[in-house]
C-alpha cells in the first residue's frame, strides 16, 4: 500500500489521522476506514475500498496507491466527488 503525497482526509477521522496512518503502516486493523485509491482500470478515476479488504493477500502482492481516507463509505464518495470537481 502506497500513500499519495497529497492525501485527502475525511472530517470524521481528521483528528486521529496520525494514529490511523501509523496503524496502517504497521499492518494493524483500523475499524471503519475506507480508502480512496487511483482506479485499477483505464475507465474509472477512483476506486473505494474498505481497509479490511486492502489487508488481504492479493493487495499485498498488488499494492494500490491511496489518495484519500474516510470514516464511512458515504464520506469516501463525497471526498472522491470533491477530488473530481477539483480537477475539472
């Protein structure tokens, strides 16, 4: 798992950003965390994953680049929409 230099953090988890990043780097579980990553295909812009999904063996062999973190799926969708609007 790689992190973008410009990482978007949702407001619900902003206060615990450092702790979340430390736990992710150590490979420990983080409850209620969704990751926004660059899309794995050429059609989409972003993919949204549960952090629990990214801890599976497949993603250890095929890492994704994380560009945003959110405390819920809905918040992740809002952050992805913001990032899309920002690039237009």
